[in-house]
C-alpha cells in the first residue's frame, strides 16, 4: 500500500479516536448482541471470531431502500454489479470474490440457484426482514461449497405478542409503483407472519419495464420454552423486459420467472446446554427467456429444483468448551429446453470446536467439513480462527481457511452450439471445483462508549478457477485454468455522536490479480469509499444520507477498457404524521451522476419514490 493510502487509513482511525474521546458517555455499543451466521447457532457478537456486519429492521426502514442490494452496497468490501433496470440481476461481490462465491441464506436456507450460482437478492421483500447478517471471509467449514467470499444471512420477521399490521405504498419516477402489506401475531404458543408485495415500473430505458408479485407466509409453534417449529413458504412471479446493451438494444425480448419454496425448521434443546437444528427445504426456480424474432418466436426454459436437509447438534461443556456436529445433503435438478435434464447431489459432514478462556476474553475455533459430490468427488474444508479481547476494549481476530466453489449447471452443461468451421461453444461436465485458501487478521477498538472501529487485512489465493477458453479445435469450453490472488484492507468506523445522530464510514482497498495474465480481475475496484449519516429529530423527522465512491473497474480481460470512477449519493426523509402514520421520500442519485456498474448498461439518473406507511 502506498504511503498516501496508509495516511487515509491512519486518518480515519485517528478521527474515530478523537470523536470518541470528545463525546464518550454511558450509551455504549452493544457487544452482547446475538448473531447466528458464523456457527449456525445463537452466539454473542463478542465471541465471534469472524468479521460480521449486522443491519436490523430499524436501519433498513430508516435508509429508505427499496431493494436489498441498496442495503448491502453500504457495507465494507461489498460491490454490486447492477444492470440498471428493475428486475435485472444485481450481483454481489465480497472482497473481490464473485457473486457465485458468496452464499446467500434466508433463515439459514441456501438460495443460490444451481443454474448459475447467483442469487436474485431483490426478490426478497424488505418488509419481511428482521435483520441482515453479513459474514465476510470463507465459511466452507460450516456451509460447504460457494462460501468462499462470505455468507449473507437474511433473517425474516415472525409474529409478535402484540398484533401488528403494516401497509406501505410508494410511487415515483419511471411510473414506478410499490405496494406491500405485512401482518403478524403471536396469540400464544402459535404465531404467524404474512406478507404480500407488488412492484410495477416502466423502467428508465425502452423495454425495461418490470412487474413482480411476491407472497410469503411464516408459521411458528413453541413446543415449550426450548423447542420451536417453523414452517415457511412463498411464491413469486415476475415479468421483465430485457433491453440488452445500450449500444445494441433489444426492444422485444422478455424474461419471466417463477419461484416457490418450502422450509421446515426445528430449533431446540434435547438436554441441558445443547442446541439442535433440523431443517428440511425445497427451492424451485423457473426462468423463461422469450426472444421475439418476428414472425418466429423462440423461448428457452430453465427450471431448477433443490431438495435439501441440514442437521446440527451443538453441546457446551463446563462453560468453556463447545462442540458442534452436523450433516447436510442436497439433491439438485435441472430441466432445460436448451441443455436437457441433469442432476447431481452431495452429502456432507462437519465438526466445529470452540474453546473460551480468560473470562471469555479469548475464543478459539476450529472447523472441518467434508463434502462428497456425485459429479466430482470429495472436498475437505478446514478452518481455524480466534478472537482475543485486550482490556475488554480492543478486539483482535484472525482466520485461516480453505474453501471451494462447485461448478454450476451452466458451467457443466451449457447447450452445444456448433458454428461449423468457426468452432462452437459447449459446457464441460469434467470440471473440477474452484478452490481458495484464505487468511485474515484484524483489530477493533471499543475504547470509547459510542465509537467502534475495525481494520482487517485479508488475503485469498484462488486455484482451478473456471474460465471459458478456446481449444485447438476452435471450440469454447469452460476449463479449470485460472489462478488469482485478491488481497486488501477494510476499515470500518461506526460512531453514535448523540442519541439522534449516527455516522458510518468505511473504506476498502483491494488488489485483484489474475496470476496467469498478470491483469486485473474484471469489475473489481481498487478503492471503495462509503459513508452514511442518520439523523433523527424529535422522534418525528428522520434524515438518512449515503454516499459511495468507486474507482475505475476493468471490463475486458486484457484491461484495455474500463469504467470510470464515480460518486453516487442517495437520500431519504421520513416524517411521522401520527403514531401510526408516516410519509416518506427517497431520492436516488441526487447528484444525477452519469455512471455504469456493468459496461454498456447505464444506471438511472436522479429518481424518486414518495410514499405513505401506516402501521397499527
């Protein structure tokens, strides 16, 4: 890192120390908050050995965000690739890892589609979210394949003892309308939560219109104080125009999608100091791409089904030692009009041990998972990590781990296209998984009651990365030929200036190099600066302002083209008219920045959504 970059890191660190010294009082940061993502059971944030960001439903509501990726892109080391339009794919990169190398969970249920390894985050309604936990860094020793860059776990709402109903309605630019209703209650041992969501928009480009309907139900039953059953199900239907590149637009192609899921979970305790998790789930995803070539009509249908189960038993011993044992299994099916029917499955077993010493000031964890895939065999994922508190105010943490990404159905079975003497393109059923070895080390400070800061250095070495290459027969096929190294530094500062004013600043410096070509990996910015200000006035007005700066990103393997750096700011204002009623306004890209996150797919200029929220 150049001297100037170290100056930035030092300056940010010095600022939080000065602010903390100036304004410290009795309202401290909550180090005892409960998180579940790192180990799949509830544990204190204080004892977590990995870097975790938590965004609760209050912060989601104050942000004025309309899509979950707008929340994620404010967090350290997360970069969103956005095709610009409502309903388009928005890929999440973490620490330089691709979106298919980041596992997304909803209440612990994996939702990455086996078709391409991606997650359509914006099909998850914001009014369903209780909180979002983002664990950066590898987590394959617990979650298996694809948890190379981290885990995003979205915890949804449940019914409460006091019945509640919330109705939201918004309208704004590009003839956009959003409406949703959520209702829940817990009249006794039984509870329920129901939500309905509808989005319609004409989009900011020709043929970028979008409509989506989303229905979700969550039922819970407390068997006793220690055991609980939860059943979740939902259905989504959407239709979108696919305008293609700005330089060569396609004004008649369409895309339709249907999703449904079922998730049955038992969380409980069989005996003292034990925790049991049993989950059985099913995901269905059907995607239809309709290409209109008048007078002909071409439609491609791809449907994936996933059936899975997870079982975990965790046991504490003598208040200082915990062991967790788990088994997982999954069956994946593809039914495609282009690449026929295919399937694969895996079975896995894992163990994690945790030792706490010196009055909980030192936590040591070790994990090991083995996965047996029907299409490429066994993979083992070990990990070791620690968290060490000094003087109850300074936290050091470190991790070393190995992880892997399984080839997707698209990688394995991309439909064969014969171009004659010019070769062709097809998938490769003989692919091996990508592998990664990762290390990280960090230090955080909670010296001052209202300020917390963390600096983390990470290093990831990727091998056998899947790349599409042309052989001597002029055919393009994916092969395990690439190697890469991503490394960098994260700085994250949270500061509660007063009870009404909260600030966040974070910075990520990334190096992402292809070791074969010595070129920069695509769409990885070297620098990301992000910040947010949240101000609440007399518990009626709430002002929320976010800004992010990304440096240039290369768009070709030879680094001959790149996207320019950009700065984008968004703002949200809400006013409580009554105890149960609120009006709100969100303005995105308030500076009307002309920018792109995916080459040749322009992002919207200044746009707004104004609405009303009623809760009772």
